[in-house]
C-alpha cells in the first residue's frame, strides 16, 4: 500500500483553489493524505483524508501565539 502525503500551508482562499484543482487532478481520493494549516481547514472544500490542527484560541492573535508556544 502506498500513500501520497501532501503538506500545504496557505490561507483559506488559496486552499479552496488548491483543493479544487487537486480534485480535478484526482489527488483527493483514496491513497492521498493532506496535512494542512488551520487556515486551510476553513476552506469549504477540504477533502476527506485531511489532517490539521486547530489551536483553541485561533481567533485571538495573542492567545493564539501563547497556544502555539
């Protein structure tokens, strides 16, 4: 069994375009795993098999920095 692992760091709007294009290229189905930033998790078209970490205080910038340390 082989898996394609894709790492992506982008903002929500960019993630939506990347995920749309990846789907057209058949890079979102079985055998593909996406590891993304929390901003990318807000995209409306996050594919199945996506892993991301959302910090508890991600909407509060100062608390977000504390969370990530």
